[in-house]
C-alpha cells in the first residue's frame, strides 16, 4: 500500500514538473547571443523583480547598466548582488524617483553629465493597486509613475538616444491593458479612483505611448517596443494582502502560471537586444513574440490625446 502511494506521488510530481517545464518552454527565451559590450542601458526599478533580473542578464552580455532606482540603499544592495552573480558588464546606480519631476530632471542632468551614449532605455519601474496616493506634483500615483514619470524621462533622454542610434526604448506594460477603460478627464481624480482600473489604465497608457512615440520617432533610428512579461513572482503585490492559508492553497496552482523573474524578463531582453526585432517599432510583444495589439490600444485619437495631456502635465 505504502509503495503504491509513494509510486503514485512520484508519478504525479514528475507529471507536474513536466507540465511546468512545457509551460516555461512556451513562454519563450531570448535566443540572441548578441554582445552588449560598449552599450549603455538604463533600467528603471532595477533593484527588484523584473528590473533586477533584466539588469543581471544585460550585465552578463557585457553592457554598462545604469540602475535607475528611487532608494539608493536598495539599489546599492541590488548592485552588489548582481555584481556577485554576473560574468561581465559594468554597473552603476543613479537615483531616480519617477513620482517627482524634479528627481527625473536631476537624473537626466546627471546622466548627460556622466555618460556618452544611451543604447537602450528600459521603462520598467511600476506600482500595482496601491491606495489612492499622489506624486509630488499631485497626479495619481499609478498613472504618475507607470506612465507620466516615464513619459518625461523618455522625452528628456531622447536626444541621447537619437545620437546613439540605432537605439531602443522598451516599455514594460501588462496584458491587463486590454481590460482598461481610460478616461483622461478623470484619471487623476480621487473620487473616481479604482485601484485595479488605475493599474490597467496605466498599462494601456504604456501601449498607447509606445505606439505614438514610434510614429514620432520614425526615421530617427530609435525603435520602441511595448512588452507584457506575463505573471511574474516579484514584489509587485506589496499592496495586496493575502492570508497565509489562501497563499498555501494557491501556491501549488500558482506554480504552473507564475514565472520566475528570470523567465519573466525574457521578452524585455528580446526587445532590448535581439537582432530579430531590429527595425520594428510601435509593436507589442509577449512570450518573446509579436502579438496583435487589442483594439482599445489601437485608438489613434486616444494615443494623440494622451500624448498632449501628458505633455501639458509635464510642463506644469
Ligand atoms: N510581476 C508581474 O506579474 C507583472 C505583470 C505584468 C507587468 N508587470 C510590470 O513589470 C514592471 C516591474 O514590476 P515587478 O513585477 O518587477 O515589480 P517590483 O518587484 O515591485 O519592482 C518594481 C520596481 O519599481 C520601482 N518603483 C516603484 N515606484 C517607483 C518610483 N516612484 N520611482 C522609481 N522606481 C519606482 C520599485 O522600487 P522600490 O523597490 O524602491 O519600491 C521597484 O524597483 C512593472 O511596470 C509592472 O507593471 C509585472
């Protein structure tokens, strides 16, 4: 009897491992072996989750990686960790709080002062379902950090990206953008705030921004990519509270669906380095492949309005 139970358990465990491996295979891998030696890359939010995993992979390819983080201590810790794991590359911390225009401007000034080139900008930092909060300038935090801060950062770095062309901008969105209902009029309003919808809207803003930016950068040699990393085990859920027993129940199921940061960063890497996507711009990628953009993000009027609105807010 015991042997039968043991045998069944082994078969079930093996089956589970195989299914997980098959899923991971379908998620895809960045297959490019391109060296990033003498290339400079900025990764926002590089002290945690996807940003940290991306920074490590880029360092392994020999890149000079700027860890653009809001907390210097956390960033320094991440730098030491990445350095201890990486085979090559150069790492540097530069302070960047995307919830403050002053900090973004300071970051850009320091970057121009100290760096010669910018080959890849990875707009990765983000917040998920936080309670209503505002940025220094008074804009709703998820919209402010996930979209607006990156909008300003990108605009400030554009001349360096153009100078260093061919260069790339990778914008980390989420498949949840498809369920967004973006209303620019109420985007910063506390009375209209729904933390889940605010996240979806900010991720739709990412895809709209990527499309509009790609149009405006046509012919400059700067390509723009929006990316969904899939569901990834990171610190993104810091504002969600799940009881330990729910966690224990969900963990075995989650194991099939949730990627490790290494697995999750593959599409970001693919868009940042791969020869395959050279010359493509304004498109959306998932599982290391192009994916058709949902109608909600194909609205050219909305992407233009969002651009004008973002520009107006950044000037105030
Ligand atoms: N994890 C997923 O399942 C998933 C799925 C789809 C899309 N994404 C997207 O992936 C991106 C990375 O998220 P993650 O999953 O790696 O989460 P994470 O581990 O929480 O990392 C988020 C990073 O953003 C930084 N950040 C937050 N607010 C910032 C600010 N005001 N200024 C500068 N940096 C700030 C965080 O810094 P601190 O550590 O200092 O807070 C952290 O480094 C996000 O854009 C997210 O929307 C994630």
